C-alpha cells in the first residue's frame, strides 16, 4: 500500500535526505521517497503504519520535522 503525507520543517536537501533516511529505516516501510519541492513523502508500506509511528520516528531521530495527513483541496 502507498500513502502520501505532507512533511513540514524541511528547508534544504539535507533535511530531505534526513527525513527520507529516517522513514526508510522504519520496520514495514518498503520504500519512502521525500520531495523537498512538494513538501511531501510517498511511503510504500508492507502493512499499515499509524501516522503516530512516523511522527515518533522523526522526533526521535532528531530535527524539527512534522508529518501529517494530506488535506484534500
């Protein structure tokens, strides 16, 4: 399954790489691609992962990043 989330707090490509690496290290994440330009992450999961688990991983791995459900316009 694939989900797209909004990422906040990224200001440069180093931030993007940090967030992408953090998400890819998580259990049950098959692949995570993060876009600085779109401020979003496309995450392929082997099984569903709660948003709170992504938030916890980003908080624990340092930086001041947030991950949120995408809001439909």
